[in-house]
C-alpha cells in the first residue's frame, strides 16, 4: 500500500525558515538557488539567474541575514502602499531577475505608417481644451505645437482636462493639504498645577443635546436708544461712505459687576446669571475654533454666576475663524531686523490684529449709523453711567430677561440674562428694537481671506455669494450675532459691509453697503439649532450646580474640539489680573 511520511523538521529558534546548518532538510540540488522577494506588480524576466555567483551572497533571505531581509521586505511593502511611493515591494531586491532586452530584440523596431493630423487648430485647441494628455484631437498632436499645446493644456485643463488637477476653477480642493504643517494655538489661560479637572466633553456629545425653552419674561429695561439713520440703506459700492471714529461711552461689565443682576439675585429665586455674550458663546460653542474661557462662581445658596475675564475672548470679534485656511500668526521680528513692505502687510493680517480691527469697526459702525437727535428712553436710566462722566453715552439699551430652563417641575432652573439692543426704528405699531453688527473685509488676496470675492466688484451684483462666503468663513461670529439678537428680542438686525480703503492700511475704512435680516431667519439659513444651544447651556449649568461652593473655569481646548471643566482656587481671577498688570509694567519700563 502506498504511504507518505512527513519529513522531519529541525527547530531553529533564532530565525524563520529552514536552518542554515550543513544538515539542512533542503536537498543539495536546491541549496544554491538565488532568491529575492517580489510582489505581484513586479516584472519578472527570468525565473532564476543561473549565472549568478554562488555562495552566501546568492542566498539572500537565508542564513544570518534573514531577519534584516524580512525587515527590509516589510519596509518595502509599507513604502509601496504610500501615496507617493515610487518602488513597490521587492523592487530593490529583484535585480537578479530584472528584464533585459536580448541582442536580437535590440534590433527590432516598429514602423508607424498612420498619417497624423498637422492642423495647427486641431492640435493646439484639442490639447488646450484638456483631453487626456492629447485633448480631443486624437492620440497625438503635431510636433510643432506639442510643447505650446502642453502648456495651454496644463493651464486650462491640466492633466485630466476640464476636470483635472488644474481645472478652470483653480487647484483641486485638498491637494497637498495633508502636507501643510499643523497649527498649534495657545490656550486662552494657562492651566495651573493646582487645578483639578472635573469634566471633559467633546463637541460631538454637545451636538446631541436638546432642550426646548419657551419665550422669556422681561424683568426690566435700562438705557437710552437712538433712532436708526435710514440714509445708510442707500449706501452701495458706487455711493460708499467713510467710516468715522466716534468717541462714545458704552458699558459692557461682566455678570458679577452688574448691580442690577446683583439686585435681582438677592430678590429672585433664579439660579443662573450671565450676559448675552456669554450665553451666545455657549449656545454656539460647537462652531468655535479659537480658545476661550469662562469663570463660574457657585455661591453658598446655590446660585451660579458666569463671568468673563477682562481682555478675554468676549471683548473681541474674530475674523475668518472657520475658514479652511484661517489667518496665520507671523514670526516675531528679531531685534534690529528691518521690516519690508510685505512683512508689514502681513503683520496687520494676523488673527490678533484682525480681531482688534473688527472690534473697532463693529463699534464705530453702530455709533455712526444712528441719529442722535431722536432718542427713545427706556424704563430706567443707564445703571452704569455716573453723573461725573462728561463724555456722551452711546446708543444702547439693556433688557434683563428671565428664561425657564426647567426640564421637569421637580427641579426648576431659571436663568437671568442681561441682553443688549443698539437702536430703534419707528413703525406704525410703535418703536422696534434692532441690533447693528458689521462684517469687515481686509484683503481678498491675502493669506486667510478664505476665498472671499472682492466686495467692491461683487457686493452689489452678487451679494448672495458674498454672504454665503461669510457664513462659511465666519460661522461662529455670525451665529453669535444672530443668537444675541434673538435673546434680546430684537425685531431686526442691521448688517454692514465695511472694507479697508487700502488693503495695506488697517486704520481707514469705508462702508460699502448694508442689509436687513430677521434674526430667526438668519439663524435658519445658517442651520442654527436653538434647542441644541439651550441643551448645552443646561448641561454646563448642571455641572456648576452639582459642584460644591467655589470657583470653576470652563476652557475650550485650543487645538481640539473639546471643552474642559476645572476647579480652581478662589484667587484665580485676581492672580490673572496681577500677572497682566506686571506684564504691562515690564513693557512700559
């Protein structure tokens, strides 16, 4: 009866494969066969090269060099999978099997007798229109126009024609984006060693929160409002108006320094207190990119106050924060280094400089677009203005409103917010409250412009395209504008489009146009979910309410879509103010 007996395998704990000793299980006829790794994509001309030198060099992959050979093969496999890899697995080790033309093949050639089209029009236009390498004119163009046609093809159609890498719309989105250096932003406040992290929430979890909130109850109103000047509705790019710096006083104290909120907290049973700027930021937190921080203070009686830091993110307006390529910081100049015109232009287009410019523009546009001869006084006078002040007040009204954030009757949660309106407009039904905001253009050709069209040529004819680009590049800023207007109960929002007189000068601006928006309609256009915003606010409020008495800080991570909740010492805000004062004194010295 036929039988088969398995050969005996010798163990070799140091290497893979058969052992290299003289008593190898391999037959002697196969011990000198050359070996090299290869992949399916390699071209193999010969299965084996019997003329190769015998010995240890011919046995690559065996013996003591097997581990190094295996590592090299794995490295080659990883390299072949890369995007720009030029060699595949085994290409470097298969030189013994490389294909070479024989002597008889070297003398062989093919004669092409087909007639080529020599028309200049067909060759050039076909190549330029962007066919696959040779355009619509066929497989090849005339030799006379091939170089020029290739240049035209690369300009208009690129290597893939109209839909190629260099198509008419510019470079392909995402091309070489993976090769850009990662931007590392610094946190808005330094986390101290004694801080204790209590919670960490990423934006994906915040985006799933929902809470329906009814219309608010108005507690009281303060301040004086001027009527909006309707002559600004007629401004266009052909009838522009310069932006004038106007000195007016407008107060924006934090929550704990507001005497009205302190009075309401003493008499009312509400638990949460904040301003509209803090509330709008929390409701739009998932759209933010730049870092920010909020100070939370829980008192012994269970009340929570949310405050801002002086000079923090709430006092300034960002520019192109949500753009695919936002403005970038420039390297600091060395001592004695000269500044050329290009470097000076880049210095005014950094995120900090643009934020300061946008804040200046937004305030002065609100001051300028009102008629101070027509005033409308609210219930009470401005609570922050003292008789000792000599400068005139700006048009501003404060409306203190109460929102019910309760999800059930057993756990009532009420929120008191100080909201602001900027002006009034007269109507048959009575005065209507409005907010006045602005968008600013710095330089459509500069880095960080976000692909925005030039306003002087597109604002009148293609305003929809301008607004759509601003909604994409400034999603967080416009969402805050819309929510602040909704919280204040404003009937309309006036939006101004302001640009620099000279792109290289950030001190002079001009108003190019204005638009009216209903706050709720603008929020709907931006896909802004108010119930999600209220869910975020209620979640943050519950974190502070459940924590013991003390001070806490909510921080947006500067480089991740995450917020963190920290417990900090009671002297945190005072220490930050002292550090800022010391830095200012050092600069003055």
